[in-house]
C-alpha cells in the first residue's frame, strides 16, 4: 500500500492490473502483456514521503486572534 495506508502503491496497482489482464486474456483470447513489475519497482514517480505527525502547538494556532478575543468570544458559554 502507499504511504496513506489505504490506496495501492504503484506496485500494488500493477499487481491489480495484471489480474485484470489475466482475466481479459483468458476470457477473450487476448494477448495483452502483463505489467513488468521489475520495471515498476525501479520507477521513481516523484512521490515525496509523508512527514511524521507532530504534536499540535496551540500557541502557534491562533489564526491572528488574540487570547483576549478568544476569551471574549467564549465567555458567554461559561
């Protein structure tokens, strides 16, 4: 799987494609060549690695709003 843990990687997609090709070839007498997995493994598609998650620093997450403005906004909820 790819770095998101959900979608097939390039090799995974090639494996799935090969299964489709096998079924098409068997069912329709076609002669579609299989994807060469060795070629796929050597290709760099320019996917950058996923950066590890970092803890959220609430002091940096203010969107330009002061702490006084935040307290004023939430004061009716207290």
